[in-house]
């Protein structure tokens, strides 16, 4: 049996994240992804070079982007001999891409890979009803002007009504925010503690910028040089003025625009490699990606939509033979402040740990001082497919130069899934 190799995280790059409808209104998933991969190639001397595989994707897809990973790497200037695989697992896309590449590197199938993701809400596809689509297809196939006109015989303007872009869950018809409101009620998560977590995320992110933490992580794009959602002046007073965003009628709503991630455009990527590949090129090794886990739950029948990370983390730590006490940093994706708080509460609830996680004892409580110490998605924003790579890149840099440290990453996704990973320092 082949001995498993260690999977090195060489580094990462991303474009600044932008609130939807702002800096990247003229950009596409492809252009943002290509800019990010090009930035990664420039940073690590990979222009014109072959990388063994690029796995990347987007959640909000246009039909024109059917082969986006391959097209982006070619636009970025990697060698045409670099293959590209397009992947999508909602908000866990780029972290799952990293885990797939890590498995290939560890087993010796490949020596290097780039995991990446991009998403644009500013360039969401507008879909028309099937009748109008069929007319367009028939007109496109027609060979004469008369045949083209015939394709629109009996046309009514009602056929032009577009289907509005939506990320509502097909099995429930509810949005992610509506599902999270249900979770907040089930776990008795109040508005004030959600706002406090959001304020902390913004302040930590602003401090990270002030320390220069992001200086070598960001690739300028469309004139933007830093994330435009981070608010150094975030405070509880301002948060308290915001109205509920998903439950506006019952008077029970607690999720607002402030304690939820904004609709965001952006892209991020991470370079992974074997130790030999990195050392042969004189590239740094910031940290090691050691293991991961993907899980799903029965959200359509009452298990909270965004609670699957509790399962993924539990199973991953069991297989690794460690617990929360062995983890130095926790990078928990903040889809909503309530999602993070529900997760933390579940891990220390004996009934949940027994009935859902199958554990005889609780997983335990996590010191808030070890959670998202550089801020997370509430501050930076959440371009769906890019978030995993952003967090993985930030985590690797966080561990760089620190001896014997471990970090845990957790990302919730649409469809009742969760992706988790463990990262260890290289020092």
C-alpha cells in the first residue's frame, strides 16, 4: 500500500469581496475566477506552468459557464496542459474542491492542485419560461427568415415573464434565511447575541486589515483593493436599528441585514501540493490540510437546514481521535450569526449530541476567543462558492510560523449539508 503524503497548503489568493451591485457589476464568474487564479499564478511563479489539476466552481451558474474551471485556468495563463474540473456543492464548493485535491495528492495521484470558487449575484442568470425558450431555440435553428418568424407564431407577451433568480430550497420552498429563523427559534437564539457576534466579526476583520494581515492575500480587481463590506465602526446601536429581513410579519424575526451575510460577488483560490513539489520550486509551506468530512441531514423533516456541519465536525474529529480541546483556532463560516450560535449550542447539548451525533457525551463548549479571530463571512461577505477557499487560505496564514497548532474549519451549505476540515501548522 502506498504511504500517504502530507498535503501542503502553499498559499492562497482572492479578489476583494464586493457587495452585490457594487464594484463587480461588469464582472462575471469567469472573469473573477480567472483574475484570482492569475493572481495565484503570479504569486507563486506558475504562469505558463502545468498544475496537475484545477477544481473550481460557482453556485449561481450561467449556461455559458459550463466548463468554467478549464476556461478560467486558460484565461489565467496556466499551461494548456493543466486540466480543469468544475464542481458545485453550494457554499462548500471550494472547500470540497480542496478536500478532493488533497485526497489525490495524499495518495500520490497528483502532486499539485488549485481549489477555487467564484460567485456573482450581480450577474445572476435571468431564466424565461419554457415556451419562450423553445421559441428562441426553434428560431435559432431556422434557416430562413420565414422560418424564424414562424417560430414566434401565436406569441404572447406573457411568455416573456422571467423567472426571478432564487436560492430557495426546492424541497421546502423556504429561503436559507427563513430556515435559519426556524433554527434560531428552536435553539432560543436572541437578536442581541446575534448582533454581538456580527459586531465582533466586523471589528476583528477591521483589525486584521489594520495589522496588514490581508496585504499579500488580495488581488486587485475592477479597481477594488479591499473588501467593501467590512465596517470598522460596527456597533450594537446601529445593529439594533435594523429590521428583520426574513420574518417581517410575525414580530418574532431576529435575522437582519446586519447579522446575516450580504449578497456578495467575489472569488478565491488555494494552491495545494506535495511537500516535494513545493520544495522543488522553492515555495513556502504555510500549513498542512490533514483531513476533512462532508455530511448531510434531513432538513426537509425538521433537522435545521444549516446544522449539518455539527455532524461533519463530530464525525471528522472522531476519525481523527481528537476533541475540541486539541484545537487552537476555529474558523466557522458565518452564513448567519444565528447559524454559528445554533451550532455552538448544539455541540454542548446532551440530547442533540446523543440523538443526532450519536455521542455518549457532549462535544463541549468553545472559547469565543478562539473563534474567527480575524473576522469571517458576516464582515467579509459570502460569494457562495468562494467562501471555503477564503477560509482555508486565511487559516493557513493564521497557522504559518506557529508550531504545533491545529485549526478547524466548518462551512454550512444549502441542501442541508456541511463541510469540515482540519489544518495543522507546518512549523
